[in-house]
C-alpha cells in the first residue's frame, strides 16, 4: 500500500515536497536529491517522521 510522505531539506529543514512511497518496497526512509527553492540549490531531501 502506498503512503504519503513529506520530504524535508537536509540543509535548511524546510518541507518542500510531498510524494508517495510503497511501504513494502522501501523499508528505510526515502532520500532523494531535489531542488530546494529556499537554498536555491540541489540538496538531499529526506522523509520526515
């Protein structure tokens, strides 16, 4: 089943993106490199709790 998750920037801790992940496929936290508008650069975004 898919679950909605919020992605948080590692650098500035702003919550920029939301996405869905499959709980059966991804057991660990999701990590994606995305553009942060606040930092104005590509940074690592991790799934929040």
